[in-house]
């Protein structure tokens, strides 16, 4: 083993020690960094929690006008206030009130949050410290969007064999931009006729079959699908649901009534010659209506050789060429087959004629109108001669009608035969007849041959349209959308072609219209039950004849009530006057409320006062306002009430009115003497006081109003009981000195004064003592006890008089004398002026006369 030198060993130990030191430093540094990161996360979480706790939350309904207040920052923070983003809201910098800046539409603001909260944020800077406060505004949804269908017409195909209770999903569901109950949609059908119903769960909408369907009876069902949201005032939309009943193979073939039952084959028959054309129909459609024809196996072997049946057309033809020496008769039993159905059957008797000598030929001379050797006759004609039939060799044959040729007759007429109708023909029963004329030999019982004469019946307009029912009745809710489907009427006409084509019109349409071809009645405008509750429409069905025939049906439309009218007060502001002494439960006045809706929607469920703690209540049964507590005009002279009336409809509608109740005063408060403050008050008066000076004043108040608060003052008694030098003004309460004070007036004067109000019929009053001391020295006087004075009854109040005239009677007398003297002087002055003017007038007249006379004398000189 090789030993390491000591120096090398020391160097290695030094490196190891340094490495260990570096590792320790790295570990300490790493721990410091980790602790710092953890501290940052803790501070960040604490800051986030603090921000969340400081965030202010506000709520506002959508579609509010600009300028609506939504809250205030002043409840939490101090001014000034500022918003960093004023896109939707603004702030008053001094008050901190937040207002909307524009109309906010929740669906526009939050198009992707239909089922969640719609929130937008902002940041406020508040107070002088510029503190940052986050703001969250929640926009509440209102029902401002109606449901919308993507398509106005929804097609749906349902097989006619769908069992009752079968459900078919409807993918065309309405959409509503609102949220919550405002966006929750419920569906129902109108005019389903009981055939269908709507079943709705949380995510699926299904049409459920309620009655058995039959395509052959009714192929199309026009329904109205209504989608209504869950708002307090629901909004709705409609779509036309067009249900087509598809065909199933539920009908079997039937031979037509005009399918031939007999045929004649001439003696020389050529292969392929048509023997008979059979007709059968199946009410189904398409593949379900396909029919195949076949012979029964029970026909004779001879018939199987002679005849061929075309399986699809029902054409019977000769299978071989024929040439017979003797007549043959074959009965062919024919089946009409359809899948899943028992075959329909008929039989055709084929008469095959032998080759023989020429038979008598039939000559037809038409009497009635004819076209292409077919007789044409209008229906409803009385028995009519149609043609004259002649045999060229009458010795070899006779004519007769086949037993099925009804209603026709053949009568011999001078070697010929008259073919006539035996009764009027009805086009609606049969439009075409084949009259079979049998030519037979009277000497040979064998059949010679048959001749078929066609009779065509022309239709006339002899049937009026008939409605399925004479009276229809349906309901529709008021406030409907214009153009809403109401119902469909249907009339049929047994006539053909233009005669049977029916058109509809309303003779008294009003707000309704009808599709003239389909008979669909719709509403052209929104209806109001309060204006008219029932409409009776007359539907006229007219065919295309000339002249036309008409049929009538009545349609009764009942307008169902909606709670669209709130309660109404006769006036928006009631005024009542009551005395403050009104007893409890007394009637203050009548309060009537009406609602033009019907039933529960028009029932006034409640009328109440919104104010708290008022001495009045609404008597709903009597329709009146009553007092329920004490009223005191001195505490409150009027009451302003807000009254609300609520109806019993859904949604509930309400109306408010104001009531002002004036409390009329009752004289229930005595006058209160404020000055003097006590019956022991005393005032010192100098003997040198001049007469007419005001000494003191009595001041009293009365809390009543009007006459009840008019106060008068009267001195009732004085002590000493001498003539008092003092007098009081009845209105002002001023006490004055009416004469100079003499020696005997020195000393104490007690005045007993009564203070009365002007109440009727009995005034209220208060008494007070006024103590006056006449003394040389004006030292403060003192009264230790109220004078002993108790009058048995206070005198009545004094009438109001002019105190100045009463205290200066002589002055009034002198004033009157002066006025008389002035009047006499004025009269004398007027007389003097009048005399002077009269004297002056006379002088002027004399002067004029003199001048006139001079002029007359000078005239002759000229």
C-alpha cells in the first residue's frame, strides 16, 4: 500500500474543509431565499385578503336612466373622491355619491353570463391620502327581453298510428336573454283541439299525443306554441307548430261503386281485347295504397284459359282469340289485394256471344242533350225522356233494361222504345250512369247482346256550404300580439268543381280577420277586455256558383282577463278636515278604490296607510278613513299620509294616493300668562310718573289657533277698592297710568286681571295678580302673599273699544267741533266762488251785446 505524503494529505484536508464551508454557506443562502419567498407569498395573500375585505359592493337594476344614484362612498371613506374609470358610473367628488353615467343593459354588458351574475369593476381613489378602493357593481336583471323563436313555423311529422302518450321532441325552443326567473320559459299550446299537449322538463320540450290520430280524417294540425317567461309581468312569443300526420297502412282496398259487374264479349274476340276495367281504391298514400288484382282460384278452368287479369291496372282482357258457336257466360271472382289486409272481392259476369246471323241492330235517336253518344242531363230534373230506341228488325228481338239500370225506365211506343228517367237524378249521389239495354229474341231465350248507353249527370249549385258546427266558441287572453291565431272554421259543399269551392268572410269582423280560403281566423290588433269582453262573429261561407249559395256560423270569442290595470283612486290627493276632539273610530272621510279588471284581478285585496304610527286607519269594508288614536292640533296640525291599494291578481298591481288631513282647532287650551311670572311679582312706581305712561305689560299666549287664540285682558278688581289710577289695554295687555298720582294713591295697588281667549261657545280664561307699589324711593318691592280675593263669578268679556278715544273723550269732542267748522268754511267758500263766477259771466255778456250793436250801426256806411 502506497502512503500519501503529509503535504498532500494536508492539502486534501484543506480542500475538503473549504468545500464543506461553501456547502454550509450555500445551504444558509438557500434557506434565506426560501424564507424570503414564503414571506412574499404570505404578504401577497394578506394583501389580497385585505383588498377583498376593502372592496365595496353595489347593486343596480339594468336599464336605469343616466344619473340614477346607486350608492355612496361617503359612508366608509372621506372626501375627496375620484374614479379611475368613469365609463359606466361617475362620482361626485365632494359627496362621494355614485351615479349611472348611461343606461346599462345587462345583456349587452355581459353577453356570455346569461345564467350568472353580471359584474363590472372600477377603482376609487379616496381621501387626501389617495387611498385606493376597489368597487364591484352587480347589474341585476329585469324582464326586458321576451322569448324569441328562431323560426315562426315549426314543422313536425307524426305517424297516424302513434299511441296516446307518445312524446316527440321539439328542438325549436325559444331563447330569452334574461336570467333567473325572467329567463325561465314555460310552454303551452293554443288551439290543440285536445289532440296534443306540451310536456316540459328542465332541458327537453316534447309534444305529447293526447288523442288518436287519423290521417284520412285530418292530415294537418295547425297549433300555436306559446313561450312565456317567468317575469312578474310575463313576456311571451308564439310560433306556429305545423303537425303533419304521416300515413301508415291502416286502410284496406275497396272496389269503387262504379266498377263494372257485367261485360259482353263479341262473337269474334281478338286476343288482348278489353273485357272490363275494374276500379279499387285505398285511402292510404304511396306504397301503402298500392293494390294488386287477381282472379280467385275458384273460377272455372275455361275462364282461366279465356281471360287475363293485369295485376296492377285491374284490366280484364281476352287471353286468346275466340270464336263461339253458342253463347257462354262466365262469372269471374276478382280480388283486390294490399299488404296486411284481407282482399276485397267483386265479381264480373262476362257474356260471350256466339257467331251467328246478324242480330237486330239498335238505333238510338237522342231526345235530350248528348255529347259523344252520351246523354247529358242536369240533376234535379223531373222524369225526362232521354232517347227513342228502335230495332231495325223488330221480329227478331225485344228490348229490356238490365235489372241494375235504375233509376231509368224503358217503355214500348209504337214499335219503338222510350228511354226515360224514373225520378230526378242527384249528381251528389252518382254523376255517371251506364244504362244496359238487353236485346233478346222472343223466340230464343238465349241472350243476343247488350248495349250500354251512358248518361252523364251535370251538377247544379243546389247545395249550400255547411259548417262542421253551427257555433264555435274560443278564448283568448287580452293584450295579445297582433296577428295571433284564434281558430279555424271549416265548411263543406257537396257540389263539385266551382260549385263546391268555398270561400270565407266575416260579416262583422271588427278586430278580427279570416283567411278566405283556409277559414283561419286571427286577431289583427291587441284586445282589451276592459273595453269589450265578448265578441260574436258571423262567418259567411259562400260557394262559387252563380248565383252562389251561402252558409253561416257564429263564432263567440271570450276575452280572458289579465291583471293589466292597477287599482285606481278617484283622485290622486285626498283632503280631509277633522276636529282635534274627534272620537276614536269615527269616520274621517270616504276613500273609494276601483279596479277595471275582472275576478281576482279586479278585487281590491288591501288598502293600507304606509306611514308609521299615525292615528288613522283604512276601513276596507266601509271604504272610509277612520281615526284610531288621539289627535292634538297643538302637537301636529296636519298629517300627510301615503295610501297604497293592492289588487288580488297575479302579478299584484298597486296604486298610491296622498291624503292631507287638516286638524281643526278646538278651544282646549287656557291662556298661559308668561309675564308677570308670578302672582307675587311687584313693581315700584314713582309718584312723579306722568299720566298716559305705560307702567308694565301682561304677556300671555294661547296654544290654540284662530279665534280660540285671540286673547283679551280685563281688570276685574283692585285693592284697595278705590278708583284705580291704572288701566289695561284690552288687546295689547299694556297697563297705563290714566291720571296723575295723588297723595292718597301712595302705597300698594293689587290689580286682579282676567286673561280670556276668544273661543266659542265658551271662552277659557286665566287670572293673574299685578302688584304695583307707588313710592318715592324706587327700592325693590316685595309681596309676601297673594291678596285674599275670590269673586263669585267672573264678568263677561268687555267689548273691544278704541282706548285712545275712551281715554280722551274731550279730545274727541273738540275734534268733532273742528270738523264741523271746517265743513261750514268750505261751504261758504264754494258759495262765494259761485257768486263771483256768475257776476263775471254777466259782464262778459253785456260787453258782447255792446260790441254787436256798434257793428250794426257801422254797416250802412258801407
